[in-house]
C-alpha cells in the first residue's frame, strides 16, 4: 500500500519533470495496429496524441521507418525519414519512403511538435508487414482431390510432412482456399480465423491470409501440416431459391505457401503441390446454411492418395443459374483460377469473439435438451461428451421455440440448420464445426450420452473482430436495451460481408440495409476496413453497363439494383469519409459511383421525364423497387428513385470536389438541382407541404435527403409531426425512413416526441420488440404476429439505424463535414423529458470522444472529452445563459465573462443554448 503510494508520487514527479509534454500512441497502418501481410505500396500512417495540456495540437511531425528494429532504436530511418514536416495531419499520412518489398516487416515511430514548438518524444516502435505483392512471389499450386465435386462438394483433408535440419528464426504461412480452409501445423490450429478466406466476388478477387508461426513451434526433424477444406460461400449453395446458387460444384481446393528462415540466413519454402497427400475428411457434409456433420470415426481413414492439381475450374459456375439473362453474360462462363486476383484483406477475418454459456437448459421431450443462450447471435457450439463409438449427437439451431419448448425452425424458410457429431468412442471428445455458422439463440440437442450441464454445450460468437469503438448508456433501461440489441445485430451480421440476417436461407450483402445502418455501425465499430473490403465486392460485381446489384458479392442478381439499395455504392464510401476521413475509399470507388449515377442519369426514364424511375414487373409492392421496405404504412415507391438519384448526384458532386475534380463537381451538382426541381414538381404539394402519399416515409425521405427547399422544410417536418401524433405518437416507417424519423423530429423542435416514439412499448416500435422478448433487432415491426414461414428474421440490423440518433442526438456526438473523420465534430446533447442522464464514448482516429450529461433540478452537467489535434463545437443547453467550466464562471447572462478558460471559446449565445468551440482536453460544463 505504502509502496504503491510512493510509486505514484515518484511517477507524478517523473511525469511533471519529463521533457516532453505529449505522448504519441495508438499507431496504425491503414486500418489496423501492426497489420500483418498488407498490400498497399504507399500505406497510410496514423497516430494519436495525448497531452496533459488542453488544446494541444500538432504543428510538425517526423516519421522514421526502418527495416531493422535496431537501427530504428538508434533513430535511423533507413527506409524513410520524413524529416521535420510542417503539418497538422496525424491521420492517413502517406508513406513516401523507398519502395516496399514483399514479406518485409517495417518498423516505424513518429514524433510531433505542438503549437508552442515543443517536441514530443518518439512514440514506441510499431510495425507493419507486407504480404506477397506480386504473382511471382507465389510458387504454390492449387491442389485438392478430383472426384469430390458435387452439390455441394465433399470436404477433404490434405497433409504434408517435411523435415527441417536447422533452427528456424522466422516462419510465415500465406494461404487461401476455395471455399474455406482450416489449417493445423504441428498439432496447433494456425491463426484464429473462421471460414477463411472469407467471401469475396471470387471470380475476380480472393483474399489470402498471412500467418506468423512462432519458430518455437517448428521442430528440427519432422513437421506436419494438415488442412481441411470445406465449401464456405464458394460451393455451399446460397440464396433463398432453395440455396442452390453456387460459384462452383468443386472440388474444394487450397493454395498454400510456408516460408521459413533459419538462424544462418538460409531459407526453405513448402508449397501446395502434388507431394501432398489427400483423402476425404471426417466432415461428411458441410454447408453454410444447413450445418455440418462430423464423423470422428473417420479420423482413422487410411485412404490417402497424392493430391491433384486443380489449376482450372472444371465445373462452370451455377451462381446465377436461373437468371438466364445474366448467366449468358459477363465473367461467369469461362474462367480460370489464374484469372483471380489474390489480395490481402483490409479487414480481419471472422473469429470467435466471445463464448456464451446457456442461461437455461430444459428437457421438453425425453432425451431432447434445449439450451437457451439468452441471446440471439451468430456462431456455433462446441460439444464436449464421452460416449460410445458411433453415438450420434444431433443439434438443431433456431431463434425461436415452439409451444412445446422445442426449437422452432419455421422462420428459416427452406433450411433446417443442424450439426451432427458422431463419436469415435475414446475418452472425452470435443467438437465444433468449421464450415458453417448459425444465427440462433436456442439449440435443441438429441443423442447426448448423459444428462448435460452448462459445459456440455458452450456457444461461440463469431464475427469480423473489428474494434468496438462506441459505448452508449442512459438513465432509461429501455433505451439501453434497444442499444444492446443493436450491437448484437451488428455483431451477428458482420460475417465477411454485411449480411441482412444470419439465420435463414439468405445471409447476403443487401445494399439497402448496409447503407442505412452504416452510420450507426460506424459509431459502434471501426467499419472502415470492413466496408473498404465490401466496396470491392460491389465494384467487382458491377455490371458493365454501370448498374450495381442489390446483393454483393453478387448473387441471384436479377438486374439493376433498386432505388436506395444501389445507391449504397455512393453512400457507404461517403459515410466512411465522414466517420474516418478516409479519402482513399472515395478515390478507389469514384469510377464505380460515377458509373452508377450515370446509369440513373442516362436511364430512358430520366431522358424522358428528367428524373429516374425504376419500374419492373407488376407486383404492387416491388414494382418500383423495394420502396421504404416493410413499413407499417406503405409510402409510394415511385418517388424513391428520384429522391436517391438526387442524393447520389449531390454526394458525387461533393466527392468530386474533395478529390479535386471541379468539372465533375459542377456537372453533378447541376444534375442534382435538375432532379430536385423535377421531383418537387411531380411529387410535392406546396400548399399542404405534403409529398405524394402523405405518409411519414413519403415526407421524411425527400426532407432528409435534401430535396425540400429551405422555405418548405418546416411545413414538411410539421406534417411528419402531425402524422406521428395521428398515430398516437408511433412510427409507421420502413427500412429507409426509420433512420430519418427521429433526427427530423429532434431537429424540428420535437425532441420529446422523438424520445416518446423511441420508447413506445406498444406496437409499432423498438420497445414493443423488447416487450416481446427481443434480444436483437427484428426484421419486421410485427415479427411476432406475422406468419413465421415467410420473411421474418429476429436479427436484422436495418431498424438498428436508431443507434445514430442515440449517439448523435441523445448524447450529441456527430461528425462535422468540415473536418471529416472527427477532426472536427459536434457535441450537441439533447436532454429529453424523462431522461436524466446519457453518456456516449466514441473512439476516433484521434482519440476518445466523450459526452456525458446529467440533469439535476435546474442544473445541467456535461462532461466532455475532446481528443487532441481536434476541435469540437459544443452546444450546451442553458435556460438562463449561465455556463461554468470546472467551477469557473465562463458565460453569464449569455455573455463571456472575463475569466479565461483554456481550451474554450464562445461562438454563439442564443436563447436556450450556448455554443462553444472546444479544443483537445477534458471539460466539465455546468449550465443553468
Ligand atoms: C432481405 C432484406 C433486403 C430485402 C430487399 C430481404 O429478403 O432480408 O433485408 O433488404 O429483402 O427487399
């Protein structure tokens, strides 16, 4: 006790006396800290600044990069010494050193100078490592086992033994597979990846993974590698039409290269080739949708043979099988493995992120146990049992229970996800599947040798493990529960692509869902790398005539994407720019965005009417696209084409400006204005301030997307408010306009109403779902009363778009487009009647933002953290124009006092609110 106090005192003095005021932390290269196997030849470097002094900003930086850690420790940047650069940029600084080489690890550090010219110490050393950058870096061959093709193909096991004569000091495995591979080296699983290499538009792009193998695990003498191959998204069969759409009927195959370096500098490489042995694996069936069967007795199968080379794709894809229009075209007909470009993924692969134990185990029927994990999520279970050889344990997964307490799979449509484990009969056996995942809360288990306990079946939650960046909590338990459900739906649906849902015969990268949820998603998790990857799936899939598809990577394509869905190609990169300040995602996708927008602008409907109309078929719900999908009250679908055409043109014009393309900026801006004019002529009634349809959605969409003129905005917002009141303070919105409703209410002076709508416990609303036991977001407002057999998921993130309002309005943390990536941002909390406290934190690329407020009597307290090198516009609600900061009177009667408070400037004083500009540091504002 005494000792630690002494230590604190010493530390305090040490800190006080230290020469450097600032610390540089959290070094990142591209999207991650210490990324292994990246491909960018000019990676972008980012760091965060910590300082005890308010308002610290960077004025200069120096970066050192070396390929030798010892050199760097001596401050020698033999690969790049940026020298002292005058710049405040601490994010996305482009590497400008010597050309980067395949395989190499580069060590780096950075120091900065602050606004007073004071220099920081160098940061700690960090690193990144390059992957294999050129085709010639690979000597591996595609191998597998001929004769295992099928619908789906069989799983195979590959094995290779090799001898080492010397002590290794470094080892890497570069690998990929089709559909998915699972690697074991000397008895240990390689990496934590699940279902690697993940899902891409395989016909164009595949990801390979880089694994660092601890040299300790290499033995002088015999070493062995075992690979098991399964179908993954490549050959499982996907889609709601019976799950028949597959890129290939196999066989499954692998591409593998292990590179070792020895103490004397010599090297050895082991590649996949015909020297490997192959046999069918104990995984007797496997598919993403249906589940996996593992017969442990087959581990003793001795039928090895030499691996086959599989350099060509013998079985043409059946991916777009029953869409003859598309099947005949494009890249699907003739295709060779060598045509696929092998790339490193900008996002981490799916992993097990947490384990869950059952909260309840029941036995509704003799010998059939139901495990309830208390949470709807994505993943699988591990079973641990002891029993006789041949004993079969059958596990059925679902989100719901029948009246009898058994697992109900009715809402999974054409699939019945089931895993089976057949025991080999020696000791305690543990098993978990490798080539499937399920969206579920319950598992029904039959065939257990004895009464189970909570350790018999343990659940594993999987998703792409990007960092969770946001936290949100408030004084209202219902709001907190809604938030928790959103987070779970996000986790559940980050499975290599942003999926609509994780459980039924779908699990596809639907564009509309992703674009509408992207802002909320980006508060909760670091989505930049994940969406960068998905944008490549979209652009790889894009049709040559410019349109994009509804689902990406494309599958069951069915022609051009629908309004509000296709526009994700513009909106998602834009959101990434707003949240992360990442210009590269704009640059990389600019041509694709342009093609999509041009497609709409040049569409016959636009040529004829000056505005884009999507029209196809006669189905009244789908005729004009998906409209404001699955609402309580349907809004006209036709105008949505034009509203998103406007929005995409507008965004594209802005993006063109950012990328330095003034001619494009001008022309898309003019096109946007033309659409806007036409839109209002066609759909707006100026007298009543109503858009065609008069529903909440009909008015919200044009209002939020910027089609309504300044003069008409109040009237239109007023109509939305009235409509909400007419529905007894309830929403009637669908996928698209739900995200818009609460922000519009809050901004038009009806924040209390917004809060009321958000917390309604009666139908329809988020509170209603929770009253009915939801642990994640439902797909339908009425999932409980809608028939189960159709489209009725309990784990869709689309209605989770309310999360943006929690962060942006209740807690008030919002991006400011004049400082993308939160280099500038807003903290404008809005207390609502009945809510006494709300708090959000958000980890940006500069550091953590915090906004925590509480109301007690007349006093409003707002605790704020602003990362260094950023500035925030803080709007403090204040009835009487009095604001104190950490005890000092800052504003009195709306005017700045003489007391100077470091880091704070008064920007505006208006009745009811005081606007401040606040620079890096921690603050506590108290207002009256
Ligand atoms: C999916 C959605 C998707 C929609 C398009 C559904 O089947 O689950 O989330 O956006 O179709 O209409």
